[in-house]
C-alpha cells in the first residue's frame, strides 16, 4: 500500500512538472486578453489562477516560483475590487509577470519527502520500568493480552543500554524510583523534536512537584497508583499508533485538483483515511456519507469560500465540534485570526511541510476525540453512553445498508449483579463494571463499538460482521470473563455474563434490531444464564 501511494505521489509530481509550461502560458494569455479587453470578472479569474499557482508551486517543490506568484497575487488582490487599472498598475503587473516567468525558467524543484520515518515508527514493543512487582505483573498480563510485547526492567537499571536495541512504541516509567542515568537519558530523548514515542509516568504521589517532574521528563500522560492496570492499557491504545485501530478520517476540500490529490495521498501515506472533493457545494452530503474526524479546507474557492462553509457548518449542532483546519497562502495574521473566529480550529499557510500537516491533523483529531469522549462516554465504564450507542447504531445500520454489508448487534448483561452489590458493596460492583468494560475493549476489534446500555447491561455493534462470527467472539468473551477472579476483603468471587445477538439485514431497522437482541438476552437469562442466544432462532423473518 505504501509503495502504491509513493508511486501515485511521484506521478503527481511528474504530471505537475509536465503541466507547468501550459499553466504559465495560460497565465500570459489571460493577461494579454485583459490588456486588449478589460473585464472585471476575468481579472478576478486571473487573480484566482495566480492564487492557485502560489499554493501548488510551493507544494510541488517550486519554492521560488511560489514566492514570485505570491508577490503577484498580493498586488492583484489589492486591485480586484477596482473597475479598471491605471497605467502604473499594468506596468507593475507586467514586471511581476516577468519575474514569475524568470522563476519558472530557472526553477529546480526540490524533492519534498512525505512523512519522516522517525514520526511514523510503529511496533508493539513497550518498555516498563517499575519495581512494584504486583503492579507490573498485572499490567504485563493486560498489555500482552492487548497484543503488546513487554520488556520489564527494574527502576535501578539504565534504560539507555536497551532503548535503541528494543526501539519501543511507548515507555511506562515509575518516576519516583528511576535511576539518575535513566532520568538523564529521558530528558535528552524527549527534548528531541523528532521523538514522538509516548512516555507514561506513574507514581503514588500526585502533588504538583511530582507532576512537574513528569512533565519536564516529557510525559505524555500521568497515572497515580494504585490504579486499574486495564485503564492504563486503554490509555496506551489511545496514544500508541502501533495497535490496529480505526484510523482518523480526513476530508480535504480544495478547488485545486492537484493540491487536493496531493494532500489526500500524504494523509493516506501516514495511515489516515482520506478523501477529497473539489466542489465545496458537495460538502454537507460528503460529510454525511464519509463521517470525517477532521476537515482540511482551502480558504479561497470560486463557488464559495472556506470561511462561508465554516459558518454554515457551525450553524448545524452536529458539526459544532468537527475540527476545521484552514489552508491558504494568506499570511496576514489578522485575517488568519478572523478565519479562526468564524469557526476554524487551525490555520496552515501554503506551501505546507508534510510533517506539519500530519502533526496538525493528528493533534486536532485527538483533541476532538478527547472532548467528544467527555460528552459521549459513560464516566464509570469509559464506554459510549446509552444515547450515543444508539446514535452510533443508527449510523452504522445506514452505512451497512449503503455498502450492502452485514452488521451484528449484541446485548450483554452481568448475571446476578444485584447480589454482587448486596454481598460485596457498591464500590466492588463498580469495579466489576470497570473490569468487564476493559475486557470488552480488549476482546473486541477496534472497529467495534461498545457502550454501557444501562446499569449492568452493555451493547456491542460489530460492523461488517456475520452473525456466526459475532457469536464466536461473544462466546469466547463469555468464557474468558467467567474465569476472571474478583477480590473483596480477601474473598475471591467470579461473575458470569449472558448475551443476546441479532443481525442486519435479517432485522431491518434499529428498533427491531435492539428489540431482537434484547429478546434473545431475556431468553438466555430464562434458560439459566451464562450463555449466548442468537435472536434469529427466536424471530421470524
């Protein structure tokens, strides 16, 4: 896939170089026509052509040509509202066009690599530095179960001797007990801007001095002991790019086909899902179909501006939190701030270095994901809440219908949960909820959607999954959960789970799908609990 994307990128660069002479000839023809017959609308088109060249030339490595186009674009922009040009205006534009032509003749395009290898290093190796054996043993089990390869070290060891041999995807360090050698190594490592490896710091103390100590080392996240090791594992999945997860989805809106294709390929090369449109009027329907996590939007487009589109989106409640990153050659800081005030989240000036583009997109996507989680997730379990799991189900059914795919839906319930609360207390019951939530996240795919439906009941959406495969996954989970031992006041106990499964398109709509799974869950409870029942055996289709 990477080789195919590189070939497509190379083809874009080759095609751009081939098309440049005609682009310059077209610009000269437009200007010659304007000198013969002045037309305000044609002059505005001429300005847009230069504006487009300014952004695309720099993107494809013609930096001097881009700078020359930018100088001309600034002058043209100051004249677009005029009904005619003075003789000195024409002479100035003639001079700048000559400079543009000279920049093209002497152009030597610079090779612009995509994303640096340092930034995209991916593997499943974790270095764990901690002397607390009880904590590290439990954490290791969870990390290994989640697919990571763990290298455990004592706090007195010096990480510098092993770091480059292991080349980890993340570090987990007890900062209260690390050696001076490791501390010095981490400080130097995380002061290197190219390092993007998450550093997780743990400590029993969470006072401000301890937190500052972690931050100064380069900490990505801080965890106070004691903690649920499964919680740390979930956070590691969020930070660490090594795990197979559903990548962020980015929609590019740019009227320049060459730029839209370029940005899309750069984003795909970094592992993101990207799509582009060159007609901004198609934005709303494309968002509804593609469901992007971030918009990458040009500011100046002929049909409507990116600023106008941002205002339209912000007037719709469902799009108020969708990150918008503006792209433009506009380097006036006041105008950039005005654009942000209209609904943008960030502003990148063309030409854009690929690494800056990727880092900005990832930063905005992750930030939005965190903020959305506070509004959509249940605080105890960390799973989608009742309202949002049903909203996601509605969206996924519509997507399955469009793409002619199957979808499975599971309702699961902890057996005799009331007795657990009565016998061991509600704090222990809460721990059971947290544990089953963590195990669900570890047991199902990253593309599956899991929610706490209410109380001790959970809902799982499995896109593009046959009922037979879904049954196999939930059955394996049921067996695994029944073997897990909980502890309260030095007493061990276990719990079981019952589940009901329904599927689309056997069941056609959301309410029927939920009802069928709920009916199957009821049947599982009635038949003795600790089992999975398939709804299609209970309903007629």
